[in-house]
C-alpha cells in the first residue's frame, strides 16, 4: 500500500459520517439492482419449472405424425431428445360419461424424463407391453374403478364415422359434419383430437352414436400405476388415455411426437425448413428467451431497463455527490500533494481508490442485503404465485440465486460507482497546486451580485445573504438541488411504474365482471321467460347474492357495417374481419364478427335508465334498438399485444346480417364471384351456383346507443350488441340453434359464502352445481397478482426513497458542515439565532422550489417513457400519478427542513472563535 492509499484511507476514517452514508447508499443501490436481477431470474425459473411440470419439457410437437415424419425429427442432428405417444387403438370401457365411452390405449416412450408430463399418483411406469397405467379421471369422471395389480382385458379397434348414422343424430348434411369433425369423415383411424360423434337428449340419458368401433385385436394388461389426467388429453377427447410400452413403429402407426432441440432458438426455423405443421411450446420458449413476438421482450427488457436506469441514476447522484464533496474538502490536500510532486494520474488514482475501497465493502453487503431481502419477500408472498397458477402446481415460489444475475448486479453496481467517481477525479486534477492550497476555485465572483427587492422585503438581510451565497457558491448549491431533483424524479417515476404495471395486470385479467355464471341447456327456460324469471328471482333471494342477469347469445355473427359509422382506428386494424368466402363484398361496408346478447328485460330496462334512454323506443316490439359495447380489449396477432380499440364513430347506425335461403337436398358452402355455391347432400361432388341476389337476404338490426362501460354480463373480448330478451327471434330457426342455452350472470357480496349458498339452492331446485362456474375464484388469482406487483413495486419505491433521502441528507449536512466558518463569522458580526433561522428557511424554500421546477417536468417525461414501455404489451392510456406528485412536493420541503434543522443542531453550540481558527472546515 503506497502513501496515497494510506492518505485516502485516513481521509475516509476522518469523515466517518460521510463514509458511512456513502457505503449505505452503495449497499442500497446494489441491493436494489440485485433484487431486480434476482427477481427476474426467480420468476423466470419458476415459470419454466411450472410449465415443464404441467406441460412437459418439449419445445415442439407434431400431431398425427407418420413414421417417416418421426424419423425425420428423431434423426435430425438439431434435435436433442424425443418422446412419443403412439395410438394403439380404442376399447369400450363401460364409462358412465356417455360422450367418453372409450379407453384409448397408447404407447409411450421418451428419451428423457418429463419431455411428456406424466404424473403418477400410485404405482410405477409400465416396463413391457403387458403392463399399463390408467388415468385417475377414469374413476371420478367415468366411474370405472381399477387399482394397481388389477387385470384388464380389452377388445381394441379403430373408431370410424358411420355416415348413415349421422342423420340419426341430426347431422343431415356434410357441411355440419365437416364443422364438427373436420376432414375425418372418410378417415380410417380417428384419434383423440376428434370428439365422440354422438347426440343426446337434454338429460344425457339417451345417447345416439354415429360411429363404429372396428375391433382388430384383444389384449390383456396388468395395471401397474395410476396417473393424473394428462395435459395432452383434450377435454373433448372420446377416450381415457391409458399408457403402455409402445409397439414397434410401422408405416400405419399414428404418432404424436414431442421433441427438444439442441438449440431451442432454432425450433421455428426447423419447423419451417422441414415442412412440419406442429405446435411449439410457445410459452415455455418465451420464458427461455425465444418468442415469435418481439413485443414481449420489448416490454420486459424495456421495464427492466427503466428500473435499472432509475436505480443507477439515483446511485450515481448519491455517490457522485459524496465523492464531489470529498474532493471539495480535500482540495487543499490535493494541492499540497501536487506541490511535493504528486502527478495528476496519482491524484485521480486516489479518488478511484477511494471509490474502490467503499465498493469492496458496500457491494458485497448490498448483494447480501438484496438476496436476504428477496428471500424474505418470496418467503412471505411465494404462495401467492401458486394461487393464480392453479391447483395442479402448488409449489410456492422461492428465490433462485443465479450466478448471472448476481454477476450482472455486481458489474452494474461497480460501473455505477466508478462513473460516480470519474467526474470528481477529473476535477481534482484540473486546478493548479497554488489555487488548490488557496481554495479559491469554488467561489468565483466576476460581477456584483444583485438581490431582488422582494427577497429583502420578505426575508430581510438574512434572505439577501442566503441569495448571495447561492450566487457565489454555485457548485455546492447545484449539488443540493441535483440531490432533491433526483429524489423527485425517482419517487414519481417509481410510483408511475407501479401504477402502470398494476393497471396492465388488472386489464389483462379483467375479462368478466360477474362472480359466477350458471349455464343451463334448458329449452323450457330458454323458450319460456316466465320460468327464467322465476329462477332469476330464486337466485336473487339467495344469501349474499346482489345482482343477477340472464341472457342468451349468438357468437361470431358476421355483420355488414357501414364504414362511415366506424372509427379510423377500427378500419385500419380490423382483425375481426369475417371470412370473405361466406360474404359478398358491398361497396362502403366492411364485415366484422359480432356477438348478440339477449339480456332479460328487467336488466335491459336498468341499462336504459342508466343512460337516460327511451324504453318505448329501445324496447319497441317491431323495431327494437340495440346497445353496442365499444372500447373492447383483445389480443392483436399482428403487433403481439393486448389492445383496446374504439370501433364506432356514431351513436346510431344499422348492422346488416346476411342470410342464405335453404334449398332442399343441398347445403350452402360459400360465395364465389357474387354467386352462392351449394353442394348436393347425397352427392357432394355435384354443386350448383345461384346468383347471390336471388338467394341471399338481409336482416337489419338497428343500434340506438354506443356505450364504453362494459356491463358485467358481457366479456370484454367480443364486439357485443345488447338487445332485450323479448326481442329474441330476429333470425331463422336454423340460426337460433346455437343459442338454445340460457346463462345467468351472478354477482355476490361474499364470494365464498355466496357460492356455497348458491350451490345449495341449485340442489334444492334439482339443478347440478356442475353447471355453476366460479369466476370469483379466478379473481383471487388476479388479486394475488396485484398484491405481488404492489409488494415488489412499493418495496422498490421504499428503497429508492431511502437512497434519495440519504443523498439529500449527505449533501445538506456536508454543505452545512463546510459553512461552519461562515456561520461563525455571521454570529461574530451580530446575526441572531432568529436571523440565522430566517436565512436557512429561505435557503430551504430555494432548494425545494428549484428542485421542483426541474424535477417535475423530468418526472413527467420519465413517466411517458414508462407508459411507452408498458404500451408495448398492453394498450393503455397515458396518465400522471397526481397523488404521488403531491406527496413528492410535500416530502421535498419536509426532508429539506428536517435535514437543515438536524444539521444546525450539530453546530449551534460551536464557539465562533474556534470555528474561525479551524482552516480544515
């Protein structure tokens, strides 16, 4: 250790308060940076663990693949591992679920555990082709109970659609069959992705099947394990998936191939280059850093960048001020060292050594503080993460100590400290030795300083002296103002960050306003409003239920909308444009999918009263007027973000729904060059074309009001139009088939108690609570998400505020300490304690006012950049958090006055003669 290092360490020991505050500032800033990087790593790892547990480790999958496709994937040098589910066949199992009568025997193989998610609840995996594991929902959903050790003999075959039986279940044309079963009508082997072809009456007792099982072999198995319902089995799958060791693959084997890439980033190119049509595990890939939508990373990295820049900004200002003050105090020392031969390089090294010394103490302590803080945070709120993920993964989030995250925090913190010390180190070597010894560089007065008369009038001589001090010693004045400026910017920016993030989380989860929804496939209630109203009143009289509305809806009805009635934003971004094959073009119109809600008349009347609308006009039996809901939010595939758009530019307009006449023996297929094309039901290869104007007719629905506040019974992601229930029946009977359902949207004052009371009431009325969905439970996950965001955000605000407060404290107390000789001189010429307080009060006002003049506009600019970052992923509106602004304004003056009072309390007992003699001040 050379003499310069020893002098530096002695200076740090001598100014213990400033050194301690500087180390605390470094600790806090490092802890914050570590908290940001560690939180990101922990959340990312938790999401990856969850997705790999529930959905598997696979990067991509190929359904209904042949052996050649499997060979292409498995033999590729770019593929690391594969796992396969091979269809062996279906067998009747005696299930009580009439629409899931089969057991689907499938072969299972994987190179590595968890490529395909299989979670055993008992037993073990099969080891040969005579052993099998069964899903647990075969018991609780199908009432078929097998245990480990049981023997199972199955008649295994292939499912085939019986065309003649299609008419028995009401599918009398191939178009409807194609809508329900895709292109599988003539396919020999049907898989789990094709629902059971059957129809039932309302009570599900009599089920008419339209498919046959072609038995091809009989196999016997020993049950060796029970596993949880697999994620890869669709809820509409016709069979319970049972797994055994796979048969040898042949050209006839139907496979679902899951695979992991050596380099996950190549998965999209691999699919495209090899002509594959599979799915990617897009969510898992997204958390691993691979996404088709760059907007996700623009938002995440943008937010992280804003947070880290804010932390670095606050830290640089605090640490810079500390080193700047240190250099100012040691100017004379630097001059003496320079006069005895110290070079500029050696003097700069002294300042950098000082920065490194406090870094070696502050950074490790800060990393430790950040890790401990995040460990405690995740310990306290880790269960909140599992609350909104679901019951299938109850593991709480815990801290993930990532070497990369800690290394990034250390590097960012060290760079921040060295940047903070760089400017003062440059300044220390710019002045000559003689100037440094005289210490006349900090105070320069080139001309006479004029003081405004208003200052003298209100603050007298004390105000004049304070004003002249600011003008003479601009560097010390600026350092205090910059500290306060930084405090304002950091506090308001952090508050804005929190407000925008919470708002985005609320918008993304706020999909329904109801607490519960009861769905009844009940023609009596549907066709008889009296019975529907009776059930509504019964629900409304249930304990804790506050509001009920029943409705029926028609989804995705293609409508012609006049362009003059639509906003430019909607016209330019109409992603809901309907299929042009079914709608002829009309000049001046566009087509869009609309959802029509027929809500009960009482609820509709309340809606009319809320907006002061005429009941006679809107509920006219001949020509009722509808209410259109605007300002919907949906996911935009083009930009890859949640967007909220205003669609309508008029309050009153018409919606035209195009209908096609039915022709006996034919079904309508599409519009081609303004001709309607019909296909023969018996001979699909035969078709006829009829001019559209001869077979297409219009149904016009009139809209009388556009509202932007979404009623609680309408989802936000639909272009919704609301009519009274009594107006139901605009469309022909064949178009009404898809709304033969009535739903009750229910709100409650006590979510848990209301659900229990409602379930009991339904059982008394003979309804099953299976049809009651608890949206309030989903709202719990939203509340958990909001709590998590607030905990992190407000923790960030607290630490940022502490950094800012330490900065202000360090700057003001040091400046007051350096002015001890000045105060002693003023006391010696007769300034009273009252005059001193008056002068310092005026300085506090100057500090606060100047800082606010610069700080508030800068805060608003930073808030705008935060808004732009959030807007990359969620469509939101720019706003300023005025409550935080008011708190910042009040806090500035409180902190300044309190710090000034503390500083003066330390020097008020100083002896003026001793202070004037001491040249080290």
